[in-house]
């Protein structure tokens, strides 16, 4: 693969990840809403939508790591790759990369929030099923 081909693949992959991460964040917000409303069918449907998006993003991440390392060495980072580009490509990719990092952090926070909610709901249901008294009393 030539350097221009690798560059194009990296840029396209980051842009696809920006798009997909925004979709993941939207689905995570829907997941939270469905969990609040105990909508099991919706939660199942959302899991089916999230899984392929996350798989595609992970495959592009692995490809990105491999390409950057092949181009710049084993310890190379995306920031180092971006620095090798000339303007306007450098600025565009840097902005897309920053957007991606921001959205991924928001996705991680939403996923943690959703997991905590689901775990708490499970705990409450276990307490209900086992006949514990004062389940809804403040702790």
C-alpha cells in the first residue's frame, strides 16, 4: 500500500468513526431512556444496533493502529501521523480526531451511566423477588 493510499484510508476511517460514534451516543441515550422505562424489547433492539457499530469502529481502530505503526514505527501515535500531513489535510484530520476523542469520551460516560442504572435496577428486582422489606426506603 502506498503512503497516499494509507493516508486516505486513515482519513476515511476517522471520518467514519466520527459518524458512527455520534450514532452510538444517540443509541446510548435511547438505551438510558428505555432502561428508565423498563422497555426490555427496546433494550434488546438497541443492543442489536449497537453491536455492529461498535464492531466496525473497533476494526477501523485496529486498522488505524496498524497503519500508523507501519508508516511511522511501533510506538507511533495518531498525533504523530497527523503532524506529518500538510495543510489543509492536517487541520481537517486534527479537528476530526478531536471530535472523535470527545464523542468517544461521551460514549464511555453514557455507557457507564447506563450500566450503573441497569445494575441498580437488577439489584432492586433481586431485593423485590426475595421479599426484602424497606426496598424503596432511602439508604
